[in-house]
């Protein structure tokens, strides 16, 4: 019996091939004879396509095809469908047609207009330059606030007032009454800035077509093979799902951006079917900034009502969420169901009314980004609490402690039941971490610096797509294949799933072979997203492993001429204690392939479906200290402390790595990142890493704090709570509370993300001018 692996920090199994350059990404799988595709993209945010002249491009050396929206229409390909049209909206969801190539009008800079396919990438790029598109520019609508103003040009005529949907949750009448009668009411106006995912690996795809079977095969840098297959087969190509295989190799980061359906996935498959050869498209960094979905981007107005003792009575929230030019794959869920589920955080707020409106603009579409609605909800409540504390002269940490809910299970005003938590425990740790702050503030002041302290709690509602499928079988070589319907973008699934299986089988982790992201291996799967993989997929894998062991016991009983009840499994061996007979798992698996029975599949294979729509509730409290130079506005994040609960820690080091990664992305949103568009032209002003700031190593302090595993979740057999998104949920509010706390002595009361040097400098100067007036 091997030593249990769950609960231990082990070296990741996949890392050796990654650090040795042996990872297999989309670009590594390109056939030598593959054709290369290049997308011709719109330089206009809004324009009518008068004509496309591709004759010269088609005659250039090595060019195999130049495809346009007219060709797409002639082949009767459907638009890219939205995957979540059943969200219970207050007004009907407007989903305008989004074709892989624009037909009559372009609606954002970077929208695909033509697809050039050639023998080499260089030839394709040269031909793309020769495609002449005659545009008639039209006025763009760029900012959310402008889009909803009267007489603003329509992005889509079917979306009145540029509103794609309205979503309400909670009764507004009781909330308004509570606000009217409250001792204190705090009003907040907040901006959740637009960000770019910017994964290390840009998007890419290979399209293939087998004429003999009439079967398409998409290989893509993506995150949900089955959802992409279903959307492409059902909505775009209108073929049976068995006629489309989607496989996803190693993926170098995604953060939600690679979960969605893209025009390029359609283009490579379509071109491969027309030309009978593999077609490859590998996006460059600029295309990732303009052609991949963005994240966040919302305007929020909120009112928080408190009684005379500082207890929360009601919260009213109104959100304008930018959809961009189209309704992307899961975009409607983010500012509605996802955001609503986390509204109010860890606080006992009896009444909440939440209204969200999706707004069309002539900008890159917006979809899920790490946390997907939960960071926006948490930012709202945690900033409101600090604003309330400042206005009412209360201690922000004491105000939080007073209002957390303590009795479990707790039914939130948004309709979720939180199973358990000990939020005061995390707050107490945060208070200890802040000890000595005033002395550090005085030391900073002596050096001419401003020091600020910020806290934020968080409560994530982690689930993602309900249910998951896994299959386990013993291979011909004796290794055990693990197949799960989730997908790793770098989270370490290959290791953690092996840890789960190793403990279930009592065998070393090296005996297991992990396979993912191929619709030919599993016919269904939920991909990754919503911090669901271990919660949903881990439990499915455990069930499948147990099924293999049970299959082995049944077949071993026949082979050893014993009853099934008499056969015991332990560490790869099946034994009958009464007779001393035994047989190895490999031998039983070999027998299953030689003489398969109706009740035991070859390789002892067992497929399990974990049916689960329950949430897990990761939670915690973070602390940040910043130091600001008032002369330049430069902010330095000096300390960051984490006290979090993720249930049972399957691998503490991997969990901590996920949390740290999320925190860094939250730091990026709070201090550096902002996807900007020119208000007049709609041009992307931050379309490359030259113009879009990401946090670097020297921007990040050493993280302090700890994770607790004292409160395993009851929502799954492993006791886990999702950890992949939590850091990005907690960090923005924690850091902005610290920044505003540092600036408060100068009279600065409001500052929106990102807290860049320029913004801080301007806020200081503006506050100074108001004081002098």
C-alpha cells in the first residue's frame, strides 16, 4: 500500500515535460503540409462594407483561397450561437447574428472580414495585405454610459436603447422602504474596468476534414471541447455531433477567455472542408488583444442602508454591463446569475435588490474572465463597506465583523444556502496581520510617503457547469487511463487527478495516465470554469475509479471461483482471504480484454457521472498595505496577506499557487490593467503589451498568510472548495481599499481602478484644489 498522496504537496507530474520544452500545444501539432490562414480584420469600429476586392490576392503565389462573408452565406453556415439563452431575464435576451466573417457591417475593430489561406504564413499575410475592403465609416458607440443615452445611434436595431437584456433579482419595494427608513444610507458609484486576459499562449486552431467519413476535426487552444463541439455542430455547421471531433492539447493559460466559441474555429474547419487539407491559424499577440473576448467592464451604482448601530439593512444595486458588439458564448450569465449569486458577500443583508442591464457597444465582445461576475459583486460590497466606514467614522474591520453571518446553514437574500463557514476566524487573522500598522505609517510619513491599509472579505459561489463525467480503464500496458470532462489551462490537473486515483487504487501516481480535452475519449464534459474541476470532476473520477475496482472484483471472483463478497481489493491485488488465492489488477484487466462479459467492459472500464448542482463556498479575508509617493502618484504594494478557506486541500502547494495566481491578476486589475478605446473612433488604444500594463515580478510582494483546511465542503465527496478564481475576487477591493485609505488624509474620497500613478496624482491635485477653494 503506497502512502496516501491527497493532502500532500507533491511535484507536478506535467512540469518536467513543460520545463524541457516537451509540451504539446496547437502550434506543435501542425502538419508539415498544412495550409496557413490569416484573418483580414476591420480597422473600423463601425462601418458598412461596400465591397471586397480579393481578385489580386487570389492570384498571388501560394494562395489557396480568399474567403468572405458572401462565401460563408453561400455555404449556409450559421452564426456563432450563444450557449446560455435560457437565463431567466426580465426582458427577452437579444442575440444578434454573429457570423464568422462580417457580411454587411462591421461593429468592432478587429472583427473578421476575410480569411486568406496559403501555402505559407508569409504568403497568406502578403495576400491579406492585398485584399481591398471598401468601408463606409459610421459613428461608433464606445462608452457604456453613452450607449444608454437617448438618441444614441443603435448598435443593433433590435436592441432598443442598446439594451440587450434586463435582469432583476430581489424585490425592489421592500429594499426601497428599508433605505427610506434607515438611519444611514451610503451611495456608491463604481467602475469595474475592462481587462484583457493576455495568456502566455495566444489562441490557435487546426482544422481538418476526412472526406471518407465526412468528419471534421478541430484542434484548438481552448478550454471546453464538448461545448465547442456542440455549438459548432448544432448551430454553425448543422451536422451531427458525431461528425465533429474537437481535441484540445496542452493550453498555455486561458483565464476564461478560451472557454468561448470564436470565428477562427469556424474558419479553419470551413476552409479545411473546402480545400481538403489541414488549415492552421495561430493568432499573434495583437489579434489576442483585438479578436479575443475581454473581461469585466461595468458601471455600478449601489445604495447600502445601515441602522444606528451599523448593521446592514438593505442593498440596492444597479449594473450596466458592457456586452461589446455581440453576445458572446456565456456572456449573459456573468452580470446576471453569476454576479447575483455572490451579491452581499459574507454579510447578513436581509434585503437585496439587484438589477443588471447588458449594453451593446462598438467594442470587442466581453465574456467570462477569472471569477466571471463574482469579482464584480465582491468589489461592490467591499468598497461600499469601506465607504460607509469612512462616512460614518467607523472602523472598517469592526464594521465587517459586526455584519458577517454566523448561523448556518444561511439562506442569502439572493436565494442561495451557504452550508458553513467561520468568517470571523479569517477577520481575526487579518486584524493580527495588521498589527503595528500605525508605526509603519509613521515611518512612511517621515520619508514623505503615504501608507494605506485595506481589508476585504470574500465569499465565492463556486460551481461552474453542473455535473461531470469521468472514465477510468486499465490500458494494455498496465497503466491506468484517467479521462475527465474538465480541462487544464495550467492548473495541474494531471497531478491532482493522479493523486485522487492513486489513493483510490493504492498505487503510485506514476501508474496513471491522464487524458483530457478530446470528444472521442468522452462524449460529454463541462470543461473548466467556475472553479469546478475538483468539485465536479474530482468526484466523478473517484466514482469511476471505484467502478473499475468493483468491475475487477466481479471478474476476479469468476477467475478465482469465489463469491464477489469474498474478493477484497488492496493496492493492485485482488485476494480471497479464505483460500489465499490472489490475482493482480493487470491480470484481471487482461482477462477482461480476452473474454469480455456483459457486466465487465474491456480494461475494466467504468464511466461515472457526478450529478451535482450544489455550490461550494470558498471564503476568506485579505489584507493589503500600500505606500504612495504623493509627488508622483506612484503606488507600491508593500504587503499582501491571505487567510482563506478552500475546504480540504488535496495538494496545499498547488492550491496556494492557484490563489497566488488569482491574486496577481487581481493586483493587475487594481493597479495596472485597462483596455481602453478611443471615444471618437472606437480604436483599441491598448492593443499590445506596449500599451497594456501587466504586473511584473517586482510589482508583487511576497505573499503572507495561510490556508485553512478545517472546514471541508459537504457539496462533494472530496470536501474541496474551488480555489482557481478566489484570488482575483478578493484582491481588487483589498488593494483599492488600501489605496483610498492612504489618500484619505489628503481628502481623496473616490478613485476607480486601475489606480495608476497618473490617476492618483490627478486625484491628489483635485482634492488639493477643492481644499484650497
